[in-house]
C-alpha cells in the first residue's frame, strides 16, 4: 500500500456539527393587505416550499451530524487505544450524557409551537433574552467556525489523495494526483467548496434537504460496504503510513478476519503515542475524541422552522437517530476488535480504506460526510443569525439580517455567515479552535438542560410537554455531564467560554430592549418566595429580629418624592409598601380604574431606585382605604407594622417629578425632554397634576382633619406604629447629607411635661428608628444627638448617667445634649392650674361628668397644654439649631379618646412642629429593643 497522511487531525472532528434551516416565512406583504384573507393564504402557500417530514427534517441531519468523519477515521483509533471494554464503557457514558440532553430537547420542543432558531429559540424563550442571546451568539460562532473547520478538513482530505507537494512527488504515488499544494492553493480550494455550500443554502431548505439526503445515501452505502468487508475480505497485510521512519517501528500490520486471538488482544487498554500529534494518549484524551462522534443531537431541532410538525418530529427523529448511531458505533467497535491487529488500529487511522471491498468507497464517504458537515454548519449559522436579528437583541447592528427572500429564505444571513466563514478560512489550520467549538456546543447543550430544569422547578401550569419521559434529575445529570466533558476536553477553554458567555449576558442585559417573552426567573422567584413565606411563622417572631415594615400612604407621588426616598432609608431590609387610596365605587364603574395605574407606580419605584412594593385600593373614603391596606397589605409573616403618613397642614405641594434634577428617568424617551413644563409632566408618570396652593385635606379635598386623626387612631388600635412626616415636601437627601450631618432625637413626650420618661415603648421606638437610619450607608456619617430635657432641682448628672448607661446597653452611639426647660414647664403648670379651677366649676354643675370619666380612662393632653406652652417648646427646639439637623425625631402622643378633641390634637402637633424642617413624629406601640444577646 502506498504512503499517505491522515485525512483529518483527530481534533478536527471535535467540531460538533449543529445546523438547520430556520425561518419564519413572511406572508404579510404590502400588496396583500388589500386582498382577502383567503387570497393571501393561497399566495403565501404558493410562495412557501413544502415543509419537511420527520425523516428528511430530523433523522437525516442528526445522523449526518453525529457521524461526520468520526465513524470512518476515529472508531479504530478509540478501540486501538482503549480496548473493547473501555470503548463500550465510553460509549455508554457518552450516550448517557447526550441522552439526558435529548430528553430535555424533546420536552421543550413538545411544550408549544417552535419557531426559527432551534436551540437558541428554546433557551431564549425559557431563560430570557440575556441568557438566550449570549448562548445564541456562541451557537452562531460555533457554527461559523465549525463550517470553516470542515471545509478545511475536506480540502486536507482531497489533497491527501490528489495533492502534489512542492517537491513534485505525489503523496500516494497515484497517476491521478495532480492538485498543487500550499497555503494559497488550499485557500482557493476551500473558497470553491464554501461557494458550493453557499449556493445550496441560498436556494433554500428544500434543496439542502435533497442534498443531505443524497449524502445520507452515500454514507449508508459506504457503511454497508464496510460491514460487508469485515466478512468477505480475506487475510490482508496493510502497509502503515510511511512517515514512521524508525527502524524499530513495524511498517505493516494485519487484517486477520474473525479470530479469537485478535479479539483477546484488543479487549484491554493499551495507550500509546498518537502518531499524528506525538502526544501520549490517556483515557481523558481518547474519551474527548470519541465523545465528539456522539454529539450533533440538535441538528434536527434546529430545523424546527421548516418542519411540518416540530412537536411530533423532533422527539421521534432525534431519539431514532441517537439509537441508530449508538448501534452502529457498538457494531463497528465489535467487528474491528475481532478482525484488526492492535498495531493496525494504533498506527493507521484510515485502515478502513485498505480493508474495504473497493478502496475509494471510504474516501467518498469521508468527502461526503465532511461536505455535509460544512454545509450543515453554514446553514445553521445563518438561521441562528436570522433568529437573533428578528428578536432585536442587538438593535440595528443585526437589522440587515432580517431580510428574507419571497420564499422566506434569510439570504442576507446566509451571506453574512458565508463572509465570516471565509474570514476564518484565512487562518489556515484550525486544530486549536476545534476544541473551543466543541465546548461552545456543549455549553449550548447544558443551557438547554438548564432551561428544561428551570421550567420543571418553576412548576408553571403552562409547562405541559407531551413528551413526559424526563424529570429534573435527568436535567441535572445532563448539565453535570456537559460540564464534565467541557473541562475534560480543555479546562482553560471551558473557563474562557463560560466567562465569554457571562460577558455577553451582561452586555445584553444592559443594552437590549425589554422583551415580551416572559422570563423563567420570575416563575422561579415566585416559587421560592412562596415556599419561604410559608416557612416564615409569625408565631416565632422575636424582638431581637424586629425590623420596620413600612406602609407609606401617598396621595400624589409628584409631591412625595423626598418622603418616599427617606422612608426607603429607614426600612432596614424590611417590607416597604407604597399605598394609595382612590375614591370610588366599583359598582358604578365599568372596570377597575387601578389596573392602568400600576405601570406608572412601578416606573416610579424603578426611577427612584427604591426597594418597595405598590398596593392600590379603591374605597368610599380615605379612612376606609387605609384600613383596607393595613388589613391586607403584605403576605404571611411579611406585613406592615408601621404606618407613615404625610402631615396635615396648609403647605402648598410642589411637583418634584417635574424638577429637572429629579426627572432623570430611564423609562423616558430622550426626545420628550423639552423646554415646555407641561411636556415634562407627561408620561412615563401618569399621575394627576399637583393642585397649587391646596394641601392634602383642605380646600374641598376628600380628607378632613377629623378623618386624618381617625386614621392615626385606627392604626394605634390595630397595634401599628405610626409616624407623621412634616416638611419632607422639599427634602433632598443629597443636599441634606452635605457637610456635617446631624439627626436630632427628642425622646420625651413634649405634650406631657409632667411625664418626662425616657424609657417607655414609644421613646425606645424613636431611638431604634434613629439608630436604623444611622446604620444606612448614606447616613453612616450622620451624628445622633439625643436631647435630654431637665428641670432645675432635679439630679442632672444622675439622669444623664442613666441615659448613657441605657445607650451603652442598647449599643447606640449618640451625643447627649441637656436642655433646661424650666420656663416652658412653668407655662404648663400655670395653664394646668387654670384648667383645674374650670373643671371644678363644671363638675359642680354636673354638665360633663360622664365625659370626664370616659376621658380619664385614656391619657388626653388637649385640655392641659396651652398654645403658649407649645410655642415656647417649639422655640426651645429651634434655639438648639447652632448646627441645624438634617431630620428630627419627635415623640408622637396617641390621639385622645374623645373624638371631639381631634381638632385640638392636630392643632397642638402643628404648633409643636412649626418651622422645624424635616420632622418625624413617631408613636411606637410594640417593643422593638432588647439588651439580650
């Protein structure tokens, strides 16, 4: 036998062959718009080529992709290195790995209508555009490089048989050899072969199906001749490749036919040096080579856009092809082990040519399978690119690839793919890229398994595949198997591929538009949140783990931006709900008016970059609406424990969303930013305009002072902490945190100077909220100032020491400032003496005895605190402003039991906090602090 070089480097076959024709035929042409639907359907049907059935659309592409050249050149290599036992074990393991992915492919493909894109379409619609787009790009690049690999492999195979080296001698000694060799000649041959593939792909999928069917017939005929040759060819001595010049190396080996001695010599492993690369073989390296002949399982699913019934054809066709190839590989391994010497298998990878009944048969099979692989990768790359372009994940960058012919063939995508393959051909030898291509394909397989696993774990009701022979266990095994194979082939390339995928994922996440496909992450989050909410038992709540869970009532977000952002700072990773009550009666409305408002509220949450939920309700009054929200907001153990209200006053609201400094909304269109203020108040925030000069509850509004205080009283009855926020209409956290920042805390009930306690539940609640604010990253540099009101004659040092000891036990850092308030207390006692005389006179007349008994059951301050006293206390607070604080925390007493005194109660709060700047009046009803470990 004449000398020859191996037709293909074994790593060349590492390029997994994935392809298919994907498209969505356009039927909505402009000229059809004025025709009847029946006419349009007839014209569209006439334009479209016939769809493919299971055999032509799935079985043939998958068989050719899984066979490629491995079946002709590498089965003997695997048996020669590993022996029969390990070869069968490798095949079982490899097919177990790919079978897990096949089950995932079948499950997803039978869960609804598939469109163009194959694996990319499955992954993107299940895992979202970020994951699907990054995998789609890698899938596209893998097909481009794979097409170039097989074109160069075919060139190498042709030159091996017909090439003339530069020295003028022939490689085979044959007289038919006549093709010049060299880099530029190889590039020319590769370009011609690629043009042939492009010609077939430009015509369309129906021509591609016919071409692959012809190649399939050739490959099957060659396989039949190989099997026949094992039985009819007699004993034969085969000359080994002549580049083995060592005198110690045998120059020939034997084809013995069926002999027991030959079988016994091939059952055990005998790893040697690969004569094509000079590297020592091992189980891992041989397994990586053999595994490449087991991949290609998605060639059929990639034809989803051209199948008559993808949900029927893909599972049956793919499983049929996998079983068929497995049987062929097992039979070939057995026949080779029984008939060929170990030396022949180790030193001549193309021995099937020499033992065939007609030598050119195997060469023709190699040419045909390699040409099919190159064509399959090219058409697969074009269809993936078309699917990516149609989904607009990369904007205008890929928009030209959307164009199709009248029959729906994406010819622009074909040309772009051809151009990229041609560029790759210039690199010449691509043995190093072959491993990367294989890893890319394995990454795609793992992504399909991950998509199926996510759908199964999410337990979505709409995930009802007709193919039911899978579980989440098979998905996990598929992912693990693909990951192991990736790192077994090349750990460095596998790590780099994963990093490249993550980089693409981040780019698409930040640059691509929002899709309407739905994202599996939302279903998975829902599933996990529901599970953990059920585990969150309110009976196990403990004060050590208390955190504020806030319901902030917002009348109009346009004038509440400062308060919304501030409350976000004091929630301490707790629940934060923006509540809004719209007045109305659903009985007289045609539909729910709140559903259309949620988008604006959620856009506001995103714009302000806060972590909050939105809860809207429809009620006949504001009070009833707040009661609804306090009763129903939250879920399970996550319910609001603190109600925050804006203060009831006459300060005119201002539109903070109209302010240019606050309107940097990522949802707004740049073209909508005009100089017209009316345009700036338009969408994306569809909130009503602010009524200038009219405050909440005044001037004909629906909320009055009596109802406002009733809301506070209702919250206290429901054991909710209450906070009233005043002067936050113009609060800007950025400006407030400039320079030295102070947070002032007045933990004494200033409306009851006769009860100056610092350690009741409400005072400790004030201290806790102030401490939580100080723990926030933006407020960490703020300094807490705790004001201690003292009277002359009381032990100042003793009170201060007790307070310092309390702060130490509570692990709070604060500066204690003593404030004498004898003058203010004197005013209080003078007013109280006058009130007692009036009450004695009224008691004698017996006019208010019943009311007095009822009022004394609950502490009431409205009749015992004068306006002069409140104004004096207000001035006392203002006089401490040597360094004005960013925000103040004041003690909020509970509303009086007598509802007729609600107006006086609100008036007292207004006098107390007048001109104080951003202030929180806080009333706590539950213990929130403990000194225990």
